[in-house]
């Protein structure tokens, strides 16, 4: 039965399908530019020799934007010419480029690290100041006890109790005086920094 049917409808369908495929391919191309009287559709950029004015379509469906230099040139041509010997007017400054977010994040991390270091230094200074205050108080109390004339005892290396003689008292008193001088006065510059 199939052999008796004419092939004409099949060819019409095949031809229509082929035409639609070509039309879809041209419509889905990202670039379009003119070469003479012909329009070329492609998914790649036009060759370097194609002028900007001949580019009809770019990726994303956008049309070519006029070049900033080309737009600025007519404005400069319409400006009044400067008087001979006069300085030319300065061109408007381009806006400063904004920092990328990675640089902003880096700056934030750097600032956070500096703040953490500053807090650590402050905590260390407070710890040293507290230790000096405690040491000063203990040294003053021990010095007052020695100056009172009360008999004092110490424990030797064997764990035996010994009464301090005058020579040991004098040595201990000098040691307490040194501690009072170093810890009870203002903090030295080297310890503060």
C-alpha cells in the first residue's frame, strides 16, 4: 500500500522541517554582522576586520553600544576652540574604580586581626599590672614583718625549720627592697610596650 502513495507530501514535510531548522539555527545564533549585502549569523564573534557599525547582534540579544570615544569626539568638536596661548580645559576625571568585594573582605579581616592583637596586648598589660600589684603588696608586707623585729623562721633544703640570723635578715630585707622598687613604682617602658 505504501508503494502506491506519492512521495510528494513526504518531501514537503522534509523540506519544511529543514527550513525550520535553518531558521531556528539563525535565530539562536549569538552574533550577527553584515558582510557586504549579506547578514552572517554565528555563535562565534565576528572576525577582527568587521567594523563595529556592521555588527547587528551580540550575545544576549543586545545591540552594539556606541563607543565612548566616538561619542566624546563630536562633543569635543562642538566645543569652542581655545584662545591661542590659553591652556586647554582639563578633561573630566573618570570615576574612581570601586574596590572588588574580595579587597573589602580582606580589609575587614585585616582590621579584625588588628583589633584582636590590640585586645591581646591590652589583656597582657592588665595581667602584668595585676601581677606587679600583687608582688608589691606581698613584698611590703614581708618587709614590714622583717622590720618589726619578730623572730622569723625558714625551712631549709632538708625540710628542717631554721631561725633567721641577722645576716639572712639583711639579705632578705635587701631582696624585699629591690622588689618594692621594681614593682611598686610606675611600670617600666619596656614592660609597658
